[in-house]
């Protein structure tokens, strides 16, 4: 079983890495010193800027939506970046800046609480309704992918995330 899982993983990962090997390994090489690479450097600067902005608006944030944040960037962003202001490439920092600490903590609690509850539901369903555990497992996998992806992209207003949360709530009723 473990050998099959490793084989499947290799078969799923090997083709994309082979097809993108040049750009993939070039991009990985930039991770040794992120300040030398403009994209990674800008993400670091944007994260620091978001934290500074949140410190000035800690409870309610600057207001939901990127336009509020972008209107204030010039006060926080220095000539450290050649490009103009953008959204923070991190959903958690974006939520913190947009909506403040309370909303960010609620967002994190709902996301990770749902992931944890779905794990419990998988175990319960496997014991009492064998075969149906794939439903909560699919929801949990989607939310885990969203949680990881949120570290690298701003997905505050992604509708699919909220739909998956509502599907999880519906699964609770089932």
C-alpha cells in the first residue's frame, strides 16, 4: 500500500516537473536569496507593508476590498519596489489588513475548525456509513488546498471557498 502510494505520487509529480524543469528549477534557485529576485522581494515588502497598515487599523482594518488598501499604499510603501501597489499575496495578511484582527481570527477559526471537524467526520462516517467517507474527505482536501494556497495568493473573495464551507455545513446536517 505504501509502495503504491509512493508510485502514484511519483507518477503524478514527475510529468509536470519534467515538462517545466527549466523554469521550475530556475525559480527554485531564486529562493536561496529572495531579496535578489524581484517577485519574491516584492512579496516580502508587501507583507511587511500589510502588517504596518494593520498596526494602524488593528480592530476593523482598512475596509474589505482591495481598493481601500490600495488607496493607502502610498503612505506605507517606500521606493523599495519598482512596481506599483498590489494586493498582498497572502490571504491571511489580506484579511488582517482589510477587516482587522477580529475578522481574521474568525476566518482562521472557521477555516481550520471546519478542516478539523471534517477529519472527525471522516472517521465517524467510515465507522458508521462505510463508503460515504469520500464526501467529507473531498471537502477537507479542498479546504486544505485552499489553506495552503492562501499563504501564497490572496483569495479573500474567492467564491468557491465559501461554497465549500457551505457544503461542509450541509454535510454536518446530513
